[in-house]
C-alpha cells in the first residue's frame, strides 16, 4: 500500500486502490513543518488475525514520495496477543542500518520497517514519528496505558528533506486481497478500529483533526458493511462481515 493523495485518488497506484476505507487528516503547521507527529489507534475490537492494515500516511517538505506508519493485527502467539508495527518510506535515497528495516518498499525505492511485538489490544497505541537529528526519523509504537515505547525502525531521508507537511490521508486495507485476483466483497472479514486525531509537540502546531472518513470508490463501495461513528476525539470505523 502506498501513494494515496487525498484529493488525487486517480493517481493512486494499483495496490493503493485496493484499500477499502480512507481518511484525511490536517494540521496547522509552522513554516518549517512538524518535527514529530503521533497517530493514535485503538484496535480493541479488531479480530486477532492477519490481513488488515490500519495506517496513516505523511509527507515531508522538499521531497515527493509518501511515508506511512500503522498497525497490523496478528494471530496470538502461544496464547498472547501480538501486533505488527510498520514504518516505511517510499522516497528514493532513504537509507537505514536498523535491524527491523530493509531496503525497498512494495517493490520500489525506499525503506520498509516492521516489528511484531506483544500488545494489549484494549490499549490505545500512538504511532509516533519523530526527528532524531538532521533528516533521520524514528517510528515507534507507544502504549498510552503503560507508556512503553516500542521502536519499529529508523531511517534517514535525503539531505533536502524538511519537516512533515500539514495534511495527508490514511487507510484501512485488507492486504490479503492484493493478489491480482477478483474477490467477492461479501467475504471481507469483519474488523473495527478507532482512529483518533493526530497530535504533535512541535511548537506552533495546532488543530490536528481527522477531517473525513469514506469508502474507497471501486468494485466494493457500499458492499462491505462500512460504518463510521464519531467518538470523542476521533472515528470508530467498522467494515466487513462476521
């Protein structure tokens, strides 16, 4: 999944068009952009099974390609709940030496980082992207109940990259359908996620908001039992069938 421009859906690559739900988010940001951003997710009612990806995307000043971070539920490991955190850049020239990361993203340039770690699904997790100096950025999953931060990865963007821009979008994707085959929309498994408004500690940043949530236009639009309920500070999204 990559390259979703909220106002340019026609520009998405084939894999991006297979997401079932999109959201858009926006900030008021200082001229230098954001030096950090946090995307909160709660997956308390998401089944412990592999297939769904809950993600938010972001861009940087002076470079064109998108980056993203998010969570992928997993099957329990020996009776204990685990989840996979993702932190990826599609920007050519991104480098890394982190053990959780590898070169390339969806078969193209960039860097992909991922880690499966123990997680209490009832807790809200902040997917935090923060600058560690120069054009190097860290992605972490922070349990907002225990305050335990799990580092997902670290990568360095090209030297011209600036701060994080003030708007982008996110998605819910069932990536097991990214196999090039036709699928029956009524067989999409059920999942639920609450996405909360993004936050930042950057001086001068304000107004982080999820501005819209909607189904991706395509073969399954209106056919996957989609619902979006406003909750304090965010949106509770359901999709699929039990």
